[in-house]
C-alpha cells in the first residue's frame, strides 16, 4: 500500500481476495474491482453482473463503495457514474476526517485513475485536461500505468468525468 496524497492510499489485490471487508471507523474504501469484490458482494457467478440489477454498476455500503470495474481495453466498459460516485464518496469521507483506501487488482490502473480524478476534482491536481492531470499525478505516483480502456475513457470523456452531474439520476443505496 502506498500513500499518493495525504490520507489517500492505493493498493492492489493480486491474491484475488477482496481486502478490507472490515475497516476502522477512521477509514473508507473504494473497491475498484469486479473480481473479486463486486462479484463476491452481489453473489453472482455469471461472467458479468446481472443486467438491470439495482447494483449492476456499483454498490455503496457504509464506508465501502464497491464498483463493477474491469480493466478492459475498451473504454465502453467505464461509466462516468463510477467516477462521479467515487469523487463524491471520497469528498464525503475525507470531510469526516477518514483516510481513503482505493484498491483494484494491481494498484496501478483503475485505482490510480480514480485517485487522479478524485484529486483533480478536489483541486489538488490540474483539472483542465487529462494530460495535465496525468502529468501531475504521475509526479505523485510514478506507478500510475493506466491500461488502454481507462486511459482512452479519461482522454475522451475528461470534461464529463470531472464535471457536475445530476444527483437525482445517480445510482445509490
């Protein structure tokens, strides 16, 4: 686990065990992994989450935000909603003084891309373009290595990801 900004940590789950099922009151966790986190929590055994399930894309439970996020090479598998929810979840818990752990399978693509967006939308990094934000984030976290899908998604939809969205249309619990 590494700290990329004060109180914001990145980690990976290479052993395919979802980490942090229970965390202290002073910590919140964003799980950026379909396998094993989202799949285990929703209990599905099919290739993907059940279409139309109320938590098909994400599930928020207390100090946990569990995203159905895969590191696919195609940007179509990423949704602005996931980044918006991560941004809002982080802001809420950081305002309450909690540390934030963001993890995916390797701790270098999905989790770090979420951290980049969280820091850019909070004013801690430039937010004008993905290229500027990426350069600034890479200085903080040299291990940032986004795979093609998330990189292309952020390059092409940066303004949408970093902008304001309609709270009433968000999927939450």
